[in-house]
């Protein structure tokens, strides 16, 4: 969004149309500042992340579905670095739940993307490396998005209750999608980005910009789901 405004501003600048150039360049700079400003980015993502509280670890549910995230297949890196930051946190939360719920099983989904191994397999490999018995893991590497993950879980569990593990900002969209298919997920959010309030006098930074990017991505996803439902 910022880059598009900046390019349009440059186009008008080189076309010697100073007034629209000033408008678009000012918008680009202003938007960049706003998205990188911690109080604003926290407000953006807090709306998403506060909808579902952390799991209370008291319910005994057999199945734990850990949604997929990004990864790479660079063998020069350790497994913990091949999986995205969000993916590692999702796997760890799923593992914590699995260890506390006797007889539970972990479900990993997610396709290969442009690599030669599925995200479901990568996440399962991390869980096994951390001590989970392979017989307690269900791997399905076909789903390319959250909807396809939900369709698979529907075919596996029907309307049986299960724990859904994903990033906190992604949870509202995921829950709505799973429930729309008649599933009964119990939210277990992880990978939170919101920060405690530290006043308005904050310096813009890359972490806040990343947080804003996550929030905007989810808002667009929610809007798209509403338009296509």
C-alpha cells in the first residue's frame, strides 16, 4: 500500500504535476509512519488478538489441530530455523497441549509451497524431535489454505470438538471459517504480537510495521470471506 502510493507520487513528480505528487508522497510517508507507530499497530492487531483468550488447559479434548505456516527446505539450517517463527510457536503450543491431555493426537496440515516437503511434515518432524510419538500424529499435506485445512478436519472429525491452534491474529478468521463448515473448534491462540501499553511517545519501528502487516492481512482476509460467502 505504501509502496504503491510512493510510486504514484513519483510518477506525478516526474510528470511535473507537483500538487498530486505532494499529495501521494505525503500519504505514503504518513501511512508508513502510522503503520510503524507502535500504539497504532497495537490497536490494529489487539482487536484480533483479544477476541479469543489463551487456552485454559483444563478441557480434555482428544484432537489438537495445528494449522500450517511457512517453512523452507534449506538443509544447511537446523529444523528449528527451517520452520517460520509463527510455525514454531504453533507447534510448541500444540505440543504443550498434547503433553497435558492424555491420549490426545496432533493433526498437522499444510502443503509444500515451492519446497519439496509439506509444511505438515515439517511441523510433525519438529514435534517428533521434541518427543512426540509418531503414532500420535496425523499428517495431511494437501491443504493450500485455511479453508482446505477445515475441509480435511471436517472429513476426519465431523462435528466432534477439537482444539484449534493458530496465531492469535489469525484465530478470528479461522474460527469463523471452521464453524461455518459445522465444525466445533476450541480456540488455543498463540504467537501474539500485541504489546503492553507504554504511552504514546514511541518511536516507529520494524516490529510495529510487521504487526500492522499481519493485522491488515487478516482484515483483508475477513473482508474477502464475507464477500465470497
